[in-house]
């Protein structure tokens, strides 16, 4: 029986990045947030975070980073946004008006309930960009641009796969919507 020898180079501590964990029915999706980007949230397909629940407004809200914090603003949605899980404030409903959007500073673990969709705000370790070198037993070795090696457990890899599957499901939904629109326009012109 041959022994396997593993060499592990010291890793830099993983940077924590803001994430949304979105629960839709039995599906869970993860979105890593970029501080340089503003995210639209709503039912319309052009939204950065597109939620297909019919009780959600087409342009429901917006998520952005400013003044060293992530914020969610309700943009005059029909049914509002229920916010829970704050250590400093009581649970509340955001319900922006035409004159003023209501917003909340997001804290670790806070939950936004938009229609039947729950969105949890979390800080998670930044995942390296995958470039699998080889696999052995329960670990995969991945190289990052600085050519250090980091070990990812199968659980980490499964999380990355789930994120990819969430994106694929979203793209499939967009494709189906596009096909339905094309079928409608063909039946109208016929």
C-alpha cells in the first residue's frame, strides 16, 4: 500500500465578502456581492436579482454599498419588504412611496422577505476562482493567480457547483420567457 504525501503551502486568511443566500421554495441560491455594483431586485427579467414570484413588484428594490455598509431600499413596491434579524432594531416592513424610498442597513444574518422569497445577508469567505489541478480522496487542489495552493473540501466545491446550478436555472427561466414571447409574437402575426 502506498502512502500519499500532501504538501500544503500556507494560505493567506480568506477575505470575507458579502453574500446573499436566496431561498425560493426548496431551492437555495448564493450570490456574492461586488461593492462596486448596484443590484436591482424585482420580477422583471432585466433585474440583477430576478425573482419570479408574482407577488413581487417588477422593480421591487435596490441593493447597494455606500458609507461602508450594504443597504437595501424598497422602491415603491406594491407589497413591501419585511425585514427581520437585526440586533439593533425591531422587525419592520419597508414600504417606499413615490416621494421617498425606505431603506435599511444590512447586518450579518438579516433576512429580507419579499413575497414568498427569503433573502439572508451573510459574510462568507471569498471563494477562489476554480482551476482544478488534481483531485485526491476528499480534497481538490486549486491554484490561484498567485500560484499558492489552497485546499477546498468537497463541501466547498459542492457550494460552488450549487451557485453555478442556480445561474443555469436562472438562464433557463430567461430562455423559456424569451421563447414564450417569441411564440406569442408569432401567433399574433399569423
